[in-house]
C-alpha cells in the first residue's frame, strides 16, 4: 500500500459529506479498516453512517473497565438499533493487576505520570491490539473540540500505528452533529444532556461549564490545556498533526 494515499485522498475528501467520505475511504483503501468508537456523539454519527451504508468497516471500542453505566447502556442500545456487534478490546489482566497494586484503585489522581500509566494500560495498549495490521483507522475527532485538536489533518499516515488515520468529521461543528443525531434518531449518551460533552472514563470526566473547551471535563484536576489520553499522541508525546516524516517500510 502506498503512503501517497493520504495526499491523493485529502483534497477529494474535503468537499464531501460524511457518508461520501466514508464510502470513498472504503473504496480507495484496500484491506481492513476499523473505526474506534468511545460512543461520543461524533462517534455515534460515524457509526450510524457506517452501519446504514453497510460499509465493510469494523466498529470497535475499548472497554477500560471504568466507563459510565450510561455508556454501557448506549453501547447495548447501539448494537440493538443497528443489529451489529461492536467488538471490544480490554486491558490485559496482569499489567492491570500490577498497576492497581502499585498505584491503588484510583491512583490516577495522584500525578500526571500515574494517570498516563493508567491510560496506557487501560487504553493505549488495547488500542495497539485493535489497530494491529489494519490499513485504515477512522476516528471521531473534531478540530474544535479543543485547542490541541485544532490543526489535526483529516487524513494522514500515522507512524505510531503504521496505518492511515482518517478523521472524517474533523470539520463538522458540534451543532451540525447534534442536528444530524436528531434528524436520524441516532442514539446518544444520556450524559450529554447533563453537561458532559466529551465522555471518557467515569472517574476522570466531569460536566463542563458554558464557555469551557469541550474536553475541559477530562482529567479536570490537571492544569495542562492539551490533555490527551495517549490514543492520538505520537511517540514524542505530542498530538499527531501531520503525516509521518518518514514512510515505514511496510507502506513503501
Ligand atoms: S481516563 Fe482515567 S480511569 Fe480511564 S484509563 Fe485514563 S486514567 Fe485510567
């Protein structure tokens, strides 16, 4: 597979709507493509498009073991609505047992390092397994969710996971997505109506105040304005904004 695909597809994707973007991605990129959902409103919009178009794209998730009850309810409701299973990856038992033994059951509050260690065991490592060997990785990232996501590209080669990463709702506003979920009766998390705009693990997510970044409720006790869990971050610890500087062998 050629890493020139992002360059070719980027200008063709931009003028399209979500349905046509996903269709083009599926037609253009051979091999397995996965969409990783955390059941946020953007993810539900993308899931709806994949399932209603019958696209050959696997919708998968990561069950960290610390999700809100409302998220599990939505997961079940979504599977029932579209009659499709959403496969999950789980943290590995031994590293998780060692993590909890070392830092305690809520040890992630103690320091940024402890929180990142928890995110690594519960999210980043399972994501690596979900993305192993895939040709394309679709996400529900939006540029205006936070300042850290403002200049992320719609499609780029991801050197960390050695795959093409596509963010097909990158330029959608939250309002446009809310309107679409209402128009098509797409199930959404009940917590959105309670001020939780970005929903992750229960102990690490709070509702936000008007005017705050959508992701301000994530790890709210930390001061850094570029808070990410590591899923979309490069080896240098920075949110991946552009194509990899060097094309890995597998894609030459
Ligand atoms: S969001 Fe919180 S509970 Fe979830 S993996 Fe990260 S630190 Fe752990």
